């Protein structure tokens, strides 16, 4: 029998050296349908596996409005908020992964031990509802209990209790207003596109709804190089923003040419009968629609069984099917590389204007309101000008992608087919401090030549007079192209004939791939070697001496 997933917390008196309570300011909702108003509260000290976080920013999400309306039962008075970001102030017993001073993003919690969690899908944890929705009274307001634990955090407060398992450490350079929505809205939209739908260059993605989740999906699809991204939204300003963020087309719902789209994928962020109808009408045979919205009750919809018969799939997705410890750092990496400009969606609100933030979300005046708990977290609410487009290849060439971000970026890109690598490719190293880079620089490495899947010159070097030579001696023979899985991506990989080394490739563009070298002794101080190959004009390549 499994151990209890939420063991009884020890009494505060049993925790030597802990402070019994922490004074905080919270947005308290006193009754279902009531407003959120600021109140002084006290929070319990962190218990087993818990952390106390000083919250600097917290997003306002439709899921919070769902809870405020009573959609999660009678839990009032209550503190909501589930897109928190802040600094760890103290940790409870048994916490070894975090320490005071760490910057963290708060997201959903999962047990980590049930079959679904072990299989890598914690958003469908057996105990998801208990861990994220069950009312807990870990705070008091005016001497009476106040409900906390909303999505395992209740972060509409200057301080929040979370578990170490749903607090993800991030680097200190991420602005609080950007960090906060990574925990849910951005995670859901980008995660569903990157992890569930995974559209590629030959695909068409329809995004229904241009809110935070939908626009995060647009940005993620653009990052993956989806062939066409179509957005449906009634708001012309949101449609215009969708086009700026990477959509190919944007329509009002009544103008979507559904039956002509032949969409391979649909991201439905609305979850109503009319959007499910639109999704199924737009899907090509064998297409997949992921619906992600949350509504109270059963939220019944009907589907055409005839449409579904054509191999179409309608699937529900929670929190982007994410693993937060893996995917929040990925979102940070994408933001840092300019691929996920979250700031384009955000408007900051001082904490004492929580009511305005909620009203503006309800009315659609703001895409992603973010509550800013102090002056340090303040950000301009003015629109952010579009950034000058910079390709990921240029960022990699200029060394503007931190080495720690490279594994996540590689994993987020679409796979490559072996036949797409035919011809001569010119390379440059991204991991410039890696010992492999020093070796390749000394040998005059130019790139690789893929004549056929079973005929590859893995190391083409350039002599001082400009001659290209396939150095079979250095490579210890030739190589072959195969399809291999690395870090969850099944993609084209180059296997050396004479040494235990495999290079794996993901797509940067039609004419560029990001490679990673793996195999025995491939790591240098724990880090793998990353490089870029760009398609080159045909040139004569001589065969060197073995």
C-alpha cells in the first residue's frame, strides 16, 4: 500500500527553531462571488516538505475567477492566486532542493509517486485534486481561519506556503512580472503545443482564443517552425497581436474558413460548444484538438460522431501536460532567447489594485494581469514595442544563449528526418568552452557531408588554401544516419563507425539544425557539446588519408 501522499504535518511546537506565524497581506475573498480585498493575515510556519515564499508577483488567471465564483466548492473566506513568483524565505523539515534566497516560480503540485507521475505526466496525478484544490486552513484573518492551498500556493499574498515539489528555482535575471505567468497560463499554452501537439513545418495549427494561453501557444508554434498558425478571436486588437507574435492569419470566429483549413492540430482555449464545433470542422482527418479550458461543473458538449470517425482526436490537457521542474526552466530559456516574449502579454498592477486587475481580466481589457506586491517587482503597464526579430541561429552564433539553456532549447525544437540532411553543411560550435571545440578549432573543422544515410563524412576540415578535406583519420572512419531517441526526441542522428559517439539533430530552420554530441566521454565537466550546422553550397570535398 502506498504511503499517504499528504502526511499529517507536525505540530509547530515540534519544529525546533521555527517561527510560529508570518504576518502577511493577502487578497481575501470572503464569500462566493465576492470581491478580493486586501486584509492582514498570519500564515503558519512551513511544515514537512514546505517552503515559505515572499511573493513578488502573482498572475490573475480565469482559473482564479472559477474558484472565486465557487466553482471549487465552499472554501470561503479564501486566498486565491496560483501563478506566484518570489523568493524563498524559509524551508520546512525535509527540504533539500531549495534554500532561503532562491528565486522560484510556483506551479501545480503532484505526488510524484503514482503511476501517472512516474510515467512523466504529473498533471494527471491520481491526487491532483487533493493536492491542488482541497481547502487547507494555514492562515488566519481577523482571528478566524482563512482557506489556503489554492493550486498548492494561494499566492495573492505577500507570503505564500508551497511545497518544494511545486516550487521551481529560476535564475535571478527573470523579471517577476514575466516569471509569474510561467507557472500556469504560459505553461499551459506553450506546453500543450510543445509537448502534446508538437506541430512541425508541414502542419497547420488553429488556435482558438487569443488570451494568455492561446498566445503562448502561438509563440511556441512559431518557435517550432509550424508551417501555418491560424488564430480565431473576436477582439481585433488581440488578432493583431497574434500576428505580431507569429500567427500566419487571424480571423474573427465567424470568419474562420474552417473547412478549408485542413488543420492538423487545434488548440482550444475556450472550451465551449461553439469552439469544439469549430475545432472538429477545421481538423483534417487524423487531426488532433487539445482543449484546455476549465469551467464549473460537467461543462457538457456534444460532438459529431461522424466527424470523429475520420481519425480525429479530441483530447483534454491540464497544465500543458508539463513536468514543472523540467518545463518551467524551458520556458525561461525560450524567454531569454527571445522566443517567448511573455512581456508582450503582461500588464502589471500594484497589489492594492487587485480589484481592477480582476475586473480588467473579466472584461478582456488586459490579457495577463499580474499583481505586483512591492516596488521591486514594479513594471510598466505601457504596451511593449515589438522586438527587432533575431533568429535563434544568430543568437547561438553570437554566444547569447547561456550554456545551461542549450539542453532545453535542443529538446524544444522539432525533429529532423535523415533525408533532409543531404549535402554539405557548414558548422560552428556553440559550446565554445568545451574541449571538443578546442579540438575542432585546431583541425580546421568546416562541417559535415551527408551523401546518403550510409555514406557520411562526419568531419570535413578546411586547409589553409581553402580546400575541403574529409578527415577520416580524425573521425576514425565514416558515419551513418539513423533515427534515434535522445532526451525525449526521436530524430535524425549521426552514428560514428569507429568510435562510441552519436550526434543528434533538431531543426532550427529549413537550412539549419542544432546538434548535440553524445556518447562515451562526450561530456566535458558534465556538459555536452552543442553545435549548429547550416546548409552550404556544393563544393568539392577531397578524401583525406586514413
